[in-house]
């Protein structure tokens, strides 16, 4: 096994992971711009690329639990606080940016907030129990979707409608959003976060970073990607477009999960081969170092400035705006890096926002 670095160093950064997190944020910006800026129809290649961002982000969030679990020996309470903070941020974005009643649906930040303490518990179990949980979540997903149903549109209740006495959904409807047919329901997305935690256990062990760019692991990743692509091609699912969001995981099928996990492992192989010190990769790294701050910033800009414009542009104009938007976020990420280097935040919340 190829081992580099040391996860016990302070501060410790796994640069390839930062780069992948930055890649996830970069793709997510484009995916979240599409509903409000791109003139339909959306080409399939763009739908496919957009579908990588959220699974990669969720997977990496699970990985970081393993780093803190093993290397920093944090307790369950630490992850509970981090998860609660993320859920509060998700509620803030729902309420302030989108004008929706929070806690009704599971956007990606709600999912990650829930997954952090659950990933800690997951890593405390033996390997057989962990495998059983992963298999059970993925296997139960199509059964739940088939028997209870998967809504073409997730539930969204405007705050104004609620304050004016609009109907409020029942508890079963809300639980269905969280577990089955919300934006990122627990079944099966929790399995992606838990699998990320499992991958983190493998990557950070024996005092170092184990590279995924090894012959056997590369063959395994390529094989998973190929089998997943074939499985997904044979059983693609409906690939709904929900409120003009075009990712191909509505609903998330086991075939898609299999495929996207293959994509993620192949990305790890690629980034572990690349010379991560090269300047061309540093913009992605800067985004990954403060991914939460960039996520909040991009949501605020889209919600407050782009949505009110009600503009739809052809693909080339859309890509130009997207590149300009991303360049602005990279500049912001470098500013955050400079602040972090000067201030060295100590509180959990500050480190989560700007990296630490």
C-alpha cells in the first residue's frame, strides 16, 4: 500500500480530498444554476455531470467523520453538535433564501447534518454490522419507493402561505419526505455517507494517507464503474426533472448509486495520481478548504440575485455566466484562506465554516 503524510499532524489536510471537495462544489454551482438560468432542454451530458456533485459531497462528508473518529478521537457529542449546526444552516437557507418553511424536506445539508452522528455510531460497529447496514439501506430503497411511492415533486411550503393559514402537511407526509421522496431522502443517501465513512477508515490508517491509485484498487474502481454503468443503463429509472433540477437521481435507484460510487472511486484514483502541488489545481483546493462557506455563499447569490431576474439563456451564455460565477467564488475562497491563515479559528462552528 502507498502511504503518504500523517493524519495526526496539526493542522492536517488531505489535499486530494480538498481538491475533490472543490470539484463537488464547482459542479454543484452549475447544477444549482440550471433551473434559474439555462434555457431548456438541458443536454444529457450536462445532466450527467450535474449528477456527480451531491453524491461526491455527501461521500466526502462521511469520510471526514472517519478522520476525526480515528485521528482526532472526537466523541459522539462533537459530531452531534456539528450535525445540528449544519441542520440549522439548512433551515436558515430554506427560510431566508428560498422563503420556505424549514424542516419539511431533506435538502443535502439536512442529510449531511443527520449523517454525521450516525456515521460516528456506524464506525463504532464491527465490519459485519457495517456491511449489513449498507446493504439493508440500499436494498430497502426500491421497496419503500415502490410501496409508499416517490412523488414527482418534493414538498415545499412557502412561509407566506403558512403564515396566511395554508394547510400544513401531516407527520406521515413529512416523514415520507425525509425517508423516501424528498430531495435527498435518508434511503438511500445515508448509505453514500456511511460508505464514505468506511472509505475514510481505509484511507487514514497507520499514521498516514493510503493512496487509492494502486493497481488492485484502480482495477476495482474501474470494474465498479463499468458494472454500475451497465446496470444503470439496463435499469435507468425515470430520471425525473424536479422543479427544473435536472440531476439524474430523481429517484435515486440502486443502479445509480452503484454507478456513482464507481465514479467517485475512479475520481479518487485520478486525483491521487495527479501532482497535487501544481498551481492549476489550487483553485479547486481553495474551494474545498472552505466548502461550507462557499456553499452558503453560492446559495445566497442564486436565491437573492439570480432567481429574481427570471432569465433563461442558451447553453453558451449559461456556461459563460457559470464560469464567471465560479471565478468569483474562487476569489472568495482565496480570501477565506487568507483569513484562516491569520486567525486560526478555534470554535467548532468557525472551523466548519472557513476550514480549520
